[in-house]
């Protein structure tokens, strides 16, 4: 994620919060409020991230989301049906999903009606028959209502499913997927996705992955079917809709490329298409093979003030992105999207890497070198806030602090100088290849850096990632 004109995110004090709808319940009656622990046979209401105890859910692992959505922009009405295929990781008499708002029409597990309860953003499902440890199952939820995006701090703005005049702008980091579909809403649980989105005639629906079909709908609208066959975290899922102009083709390296812009930004279409292809191809030489089937970008007219690296389709909210921002969001396709964090405290593995990619793109394209960017940041006075925030331990009340970006990038440059270009660039490719489509931690990265360099690097990582104060250089 980047902020427009290079201004990086700072305080985010509302993660996991936002207005909740009135609790609703199924035939079993009311339920107790969710807690961080669960009784035997009951999936925990959180996935286990200590900083975000109610994000995600325990007791199962999602393999696939099949989302059928009908959306009418004029009424801001969403009618949805989600079928979620998962595997129980413990015996389950009940399990939770994350869902913000909406009325529930029906819930079933493996075709049998299930009971459910609501409490805040937790949807608790009780199958007709308990699920055994290791059992594969499918839960289907029919739901409807007006999506309620999360309205964050002044620095982050609004995220989730955001209605616009002609459709919706859908950007969900960190935990906004639950604003439009029931989910295990945490990056530790990745899954493949199918999207079937029906919109009024003249509106285009864009989702992750590849377009499977575009067909007339019974009500006179259009149904777009998209498929992302590579694992994806929930906050990267999108169903952005509007009256877009598209350009499609392939990069010089043969990767499918799709650029889409709102008519207000029609002049940006050619540059977005060209730069997205050019930068994607360049990153394959630095980071290794592209981990997905297509690249590109979308410029919508919602003034979000930020960009988000939605898998295969980065979103630019209300502005034409420059090369630096495109380089940042496309670097995330490797670092953040293919390699996803297991816990939010390791966010520097996404944002520090993408920030350093900006510096490397500038260096590659004849602009300021990475060393000059490093020295400029290092010249900040000792009183600058980035030195008081250790980026390797991102804080839940200030997750997107500038230090996570800038000091995260500086840590990589310090590492590059310590181990040399040959080992450093081998490290980037090895890191991306060994964990492709997986989840990662800081400990795994530092261990790989030591293995490839043959050096003991504890002190370097400690001072740049985990200590306060400006490190000595």
C-alpha cells in the first residue's frame, strides 16, 4: 500500500473496529460474546494473531471461496452467496466466520441447514453434525444488505467495500474483506477464489485473476465471472465496479496485462498500461518469475488517497499513479501477495520490500540511486519519529507507521551493503522462490540471509528492525 505523492501511512487506531450491525441469530437463540479462547470442539473466534485477536478464526483452513454477488449501485444493495470450502484442523461442533453487517438469509454445511448466531463481526455457525478433525466441508451463506466500509483514521481513510456513484471501489487492507463477504479474514489463511458478479448494463466488474466469462444476466444486466487460481489473502480480494475503459494485451515478456480507468482518467490509460507492463517485466529480472497469470492496474474516481496492491490488479484511488507508486504496488505482487505475512507485526516484509523496490526502480531508470535515498532518510534528525518506532514489530494501533516503510527499506539497503550485491540479489530471488504462494515471518528471512551470506547478521537486523534510536553506519 502507498499513499499518494509519497506520503506514507501513519496512525491507524481503529483496526478490527468500525460500526457493527445489529446482532442477528438463528434457531439456536442468542450466543455469548466471542472471546480469544474457545471450548473444546469450538473454533476460536480469532486465528491466533496476538495483535488482532478477533481477526480471522480458528479451527479450520479455507481452500476456496466461491462468491456470487449482485450489486445495484443506485440502491447500494448487495445480494450475496458465499460457498467456502475448508478443512477442519480440529474437531468442530461450531466455527466462526468474519462478517460485518448484512442480514443472513440461510446457512448450510455440506448441504444440511445449519444454525447460526451473530455477535459484532463474528458469525458463529453450528453444523447439523459435528465435523471431525481433518474433515473437508463446504459452508454456504446467503446474505444481503448495504455494505458498510470501515472508516479508519484520517491517515488511512476508508477501506473495504466502498460504494461509488457508478459502482464500488473495493480495497480491503487490513481487515475489510468482511465488509462484503464472510471470510477467515486474516492473511495467514490463503485460498483460491471464484467471483460471479452481476451488475447493471454498462457497468464493468473487475476482480482478481482472469476473466472466465461475460454474459447477459436475466435482469438485463451483465454477469462477469473471474477466477484467481493462485492462493490469495482475503484483504487482496476485490470486486471493483464502474464504467471503466479497458486496455488489454501482454507485456513484452508475455504476461497478460490489463489496465482499466474511470473516464475521468482516460488520458492515463496508455501510461498505466505501458508502465505496468514495463515494471512487471523488470521485476522478473530482480525478484524471479512473476507469480501470477496477469498484471495491470485500475484507476477509479473514488478519492481514497492511497493505492493498494490487490492481487493482479493494483488499485489507485482517485489519482494517476507515477512510476514510483506503480513500482511499489507491483513489487507487492511478490512481497505481500505471493509471500504473505503470517502475523501483522511482520508488515515490514511487505512495505519495507516495496519501498526498497521504489528505490531500486529509481536507480534502474536513471533517477536517484538507492544509496542516495538511504542517505537522505538517514539524514533525518535523531528526534525524527521513524527512529522511535522499530519497524520489525509493527504496532496494532499504528500499523502503517512511516517507519515500517522507510526504516524497513533502509534495513534492506544496510543488508545489501553488508553482504554485497551478488548475495543480496540472490537472496531476493531465493526468498521469493522458496516461499512462493506461502506465508512468511521475519525469522525465516533473517535465517535465509545468514545462510546465503555465511555471516552472522543478528546485530544488523536487531538495530534496524527491533531497536529504537538511529543505528550507527
